[in-house]
C-alpha cells in the first residue's frame, strides 16, 4: 500500500496543527459556530445527536495492521470502545469530546491517517473495489489511480468550497464493486484495442433525495490527462452548480438540467485550456505511485490446497462460510476473506476495540498485515493462503466476525440512523436487527441466495436504499417513525434504482412485510433465479398485492 | 485607517470600495482617489471611468471572469467578492483571470475573508486580502503559512508536487 514520504507526512502534520488552532479559537469564542461548522466538517467532525462524531478517512478502503491497532486505540482511549465502518469505506467514532479531537488527529498522523475531507462541501474520500489488487476479475488495479486522485483532491484550493459534497469512485474490474454509477464522478478503468490504459468517465450519479444513475460523458480518456480532465469537470461544477438550494446543489442536478451531452461539451471546452498543462501526469509519477501497489512476494502454491479441500468436504459449517465469505483470488492457492460485521444483534458495521486488535493480529499472521474495508461495511483479509483458511475461520468465529452471510439477506447495509445521527428521520439499526432475527435459519438464508437489503434512516441515503434489492427508508410522519419499502434496486454494472411499493409501515411490521415479500419470491422463482431477477421479471405488482392485502400499512 | 494585506504585508488600504445601492442604483463616484466599482457600473459608465482613471472593478460571486477578460488592461486592480466564505465560485474566477487571461495586477479578495481561507485564496492567485473588519488582520496573515507543501498545482505554484518531489 502507499507509504508517506516527508512531503505527505508534512501536509498531514500541518493539517493537525491547523485544526488544533481552529478548535482553540472556536473554544475561545474567536470563531463563531457558523464559521467553525464548515471548517470542522472538512475535517470529518460533526456535532451529532448526543456528542460529536468523527469520521476518519480510510483512503479507498485500504488499511495496514498498525493502522487498525490505532483505530482500536482511539476507540478505547477517546470513545466508548467501538467504531462504525461506513458505506464509504471510512470509520466513524460516535463519542469523542471536541477538545480531544486535535489529539486524535495527532495520534492518527503517526500511522499516516487523517480525517481530511471526510465531510463538507468538498471532494471526499475516493472509494474503490475492496478486492483491488487481488480480484480474479481485475483488468487494472485501481489503487494507484485512487492515490493519484487522493493527492490531487487533498486541499485543492479551487474546489475547497463547492456547492455540495463531491464523491469519486474508481473501478478496475469486470464486476463493478465500487458502485461507480451512483457517484458524482464514476471512473471505470478500461483498456483500448492497443492494450493502453485509459478511463471511461461517468458523471452525475448519486442517491439522496433525487437518485440518478450517472451518465457516460467521456468513453475514452487517455491516462496522462486524468487530473486535467477532473479539474475541468470540477471547475464547471464549481462555477455553475446551484448554490441557492442545498437539495439541488449536487452535480447530478446540474448535469440533468444541462443534459449530459451539453455538460460534457462544456467540460470539453474547459479542458481544451487545461489539457497538456503542468498537471498532466508523467510516466515517472504513475510509476512512482504504482510501485506501492505491486504484488507481494506470493508463494508458488497449488491452485487447490488438499487439506483445505478435505476440510471443506468434511465440515459443512466451514464449507458454508467458504461459500459466502471467501472470494476468488487472482493468485493460485490464495483467497480473500470477508469478515462479516453483520452478526445479528450488533449494529451493522460496528467493531469494538478488542475486535479491531484481533483483526490486526489476524492480518499480521495470515494476510501480510493488510486489511480492507468494503462499502458493504465488512472487513477483508486480502492475502490469505487456502491452507490457512480453516485457521482463519476458527479465529474469526472467536472474534464474532465469521457469520457466513456475505451477500445474503442478513448482510444488511445500514446507516447509524436515529440512534446516533441528527439528520435521521427514523432509526435504522433496530430495523436491521428485527429482520435478522426473523430470518435466523441459515439453511433458509442460503436457499434464498443473494439478496441485498439496504436501510437508510433518511433521504440522505447513507444506507444506499435506492440500490438495494430491497430498500428500506425511514420517514417521519407527524413526529412518528415509518418505513417505506422499495424493490428492484441494483448496484454494479447494471445499476438500477428501486421502486417504492406503496404506503409506509410501522417499525414492528417490517419483519413481517419482508417475510411476505420473500414468500412471493420463493413461490415465483424459477430454478435458481435470484430475488432481484424475479422482481425484474414480475414487476412490483405481485409483491405489492401480497403485502398490502394484510393491511399492515399506514398511509 | 483601514488596513489590508498586500503581498504578505499589512499596509494601509488605498482604495475605496463602491457598492451598488440596495435598489441596484449606481453611487456617485468621488472625484479623486482610487476606487473599486461594481462590474455593472463599469459596464454602464465605461467612458466616464476611463476618463477619470485610477479605478478597479469588482465581481460578485455569480459574475464571470469572461465578462472583463478583454478589459483587464484598464484596471488598477480587480477585486472578487466572497459574500460568504463557503461560496467558492470566485476561486475559479481568480484562476481564470490569472491563468487564462494573463492578469498580472493586484487581485484582491473582499467580503468574508479571514485566517482560515486566505491561503486557499492565495493559491488561486489573490495577492491582496481585505480581511473582515471584525477579524484580527495580524492573525489572518499567519494563515498564509498554515501549509508549506501542496499536492496539486495552482496559480501560485503551477507545478504539482509530483513535478517537484525530490
């Protein structure tokens, strides 16, 4: 992974000093609340329902064991012994005291971490495929490009105060595990017929109040021009994005208003002036950054380890875990393991200090000291030998991270919701738990197969409910919490937005409603048809009919 | 006397900022002394201003650098307004005036200008900062040194770090 040099370290250290001074001036009354708010947000610090919340950046989801131990230290020392992994591959701490935040940032800087631009109206943490560099279906490793974008976007002076937040995602594999079509800019790394690397650029995707799938405005961008093109997109947005209404300020609204064609043409006009300027990437820089992401020294191993295959054959529980939580590796004899942070009864994405320390130990022992965070809020050990999988499984069970449910109904993506977040209309964690408890039969879950449930506590859509096969959105009606259900969303290459089935339901009704929906699926599926394919084939009508026949809804 | 930061020095302000009346009307201009007029007044009273001399023009955040690109040789200075520091449009205007239209004269930030934003402004090409009167200008000046290294190229240092890394 990327390692800071003196320049990188100095920039982060100077940020710590700057934020320490800003916090001091705020506490001394020299900065008003209105002045301090945008400044602290650009450092990931929210003032939440009960306490401040600090969001720490995990650039494109990559961590080393030392950094994971530091996160454990922060949870233990400054918080209530846990952190929450987010749908943007970051981690949030829910209970730090404002006065301690500068020291937390100083601690983070000792392991090359920070909270820069994890919130606010600026370019946020660039996200990517959690299996980058190891995926069996990878075309180009996206991580060097993510790092190049991270450096370009860090404290970019022209784009520090955009109309609204701005999120960039990069995918380099056949499957899109980075959800690039629902980002402000989605970058797909592609190769042309000559085998050269370049980019396809999508703009104007996003969830929130107005969900839109991004439009392709540049099918081929030669790699050296990546940053000047991004400068051009951002400049057009910075100048012409709406600033009069925060609900209409995202780039998607501008792209829609102008049409993607006209927006793309405007970007081209701007880019003509910037192209071939000093920001043009050099081969030396691409090589410098890429060398941090070369393959580790893999052992030459047989493709299928005999002891591993034997354990799989004789131990059904292990086999089940392998089926769901082990992902195909590009290197024979290796695997990527997903540690499930979706155990029933625990808020999705939460990890305690002890669990984080244990994950760091596991990664040191079995995964070359590296850990990844997925946008589905799980952790990944990317370099596990097949021969070690059984041992990793046993230890993951001890930690509580071995639930064999990756991609299944109980692997629920969920925002912190009304239990923590001051923006939320409704709670989301208890909804997830209610559903997990209803579906507690593992055989049945496996039989149901791949099914994404996404829960957001409000329209800001941090739980990405628009792209869940089943989406659940918390809404406020006359001061009480209700939940709207939508069906048929998808992330990835064939991203689609879910359709709302009708009036919303009370919290208690949700597990039964989900059960009714699942029953319609089970009765209607043909062969091994997935849930979302059945929804596509039948439409939402039969689901709607079943659910509302029982009069569970509230208008 | 009002003080202003120019070229990293705190100096006496030599220019009077003229704003539009609340109804959009033009103010009467003083006969002498340096003035900074709103874009609309420059467009409406071009000949009179050229005859008077010693004037600059200022742009609101929703006005565009392109509108004065052909005229930059006439201005003693150009000012760009930040009605609130979170309105970042004039960062782009500043860069366009410097990088694209070759403006070399004084480029002044006016409005919501204080310690925590002036380095961003400097990087985008501003060399003069009319710090908000209720903020400590000496404290604000220190903001220019919050960072000494930058990743991306900008107007003050067009070379990105990757072209300068040792």
